């Protein structure tokens, strides 16, 4: 939702990262077919195809190695496992803390630590 997007934008801008937001998974897949990204934050519950389905396409069909991090209010062990099985490298619960997002960025975008 827009509140989470605003919070995420704030953290990413503080890290001096270029960011692209998409409203749907289909939009994200289209952009990913033409642009390279260092990291993808993927909401699980998106209109149209889910973040899980989109990640499966990113990893299996598009064969992208870009790390995908789930953003979800669903944080049960089963939800986290489903994200990992889809190919996501990490799972951040919502509402998230800025420190969690920064830790993910530092882990998957090493140049951001410079």
C-alpha cells in the first residue's frame, strides 16, 4: 500500500539508491525484461498475479539472478517457507523497521555499504 511504499522510498533514498516502483507484478516483469536491477523488493499480495508467482517467473522463466526480497504482513513459518520455495532470498514482515531494510540492502547490494 501507499504508506509502506512511502516508508520504503524514504529508506532507499537515504541509502542513495535509484528506485523503481511498480503497481502490479505484470508491470514489474515487463520492466525487468528491459532493465537490470541489483535488488527487488516484492510485495506478496499484488493485484493480478501474486508476488510469489512473479518471483517464480523472474527466477525460472527469465532466469534472473537478482535477489528478490519478500515484503509481507504474513510472517508465519509457512509463509516464509513459501517465499523461499518461490526463489526469494529473504522475507521482511510488514510493518517493517528501517533497520531491517538497511540490513537487506547491505547484504544483497554490497556496494551500498561503501
